[in-house]
């Protein structure tokens, strides 16, 4: 008898890990978008907040690298699931 938990992590743990990972990357994207929003409003200049600008640039580069990694390493099943979800939502 093949026990489903012997080969890998528990399904709930895997789902929780995926959820936390997605939440982390969504938060990073939100920080970058908020920075660009306030920069566009003129709340501060990029030269006035040099350290903050550098941190946001690093976060943006990390987010882009993550997005490219996910796009490149996702399986065909994951791509089909995303396509199905897009079609279900009407996108």
C-alpha cells in the first residue's frame, strides 16, 4: 500500500506553504506599486528617499525574477489550471 504522505510533505502543509509564498510575493508587489504611486503623486522624490528607492528597486528585481522563474518552471498542468481559472473568471 502506497501511503500518500511518504513521498513528500503533507498536502495541508504544501497548501499552506504555497499560500504563504503567494501572499509574500503579493505583498512585495504591493509595496512596489505603493512606492510608484506615491512617487507619481509627488509625495517625495526618488533622490530624497535614496535608501527607500534602493530597497524598492531590489524588491522589484526580486519580484520580476520570481515571476520569470515561476513562468519558466511551471508544469503543463499548472498552465492549464491557470488558463481554466482565467476563462472561468472571464479574463
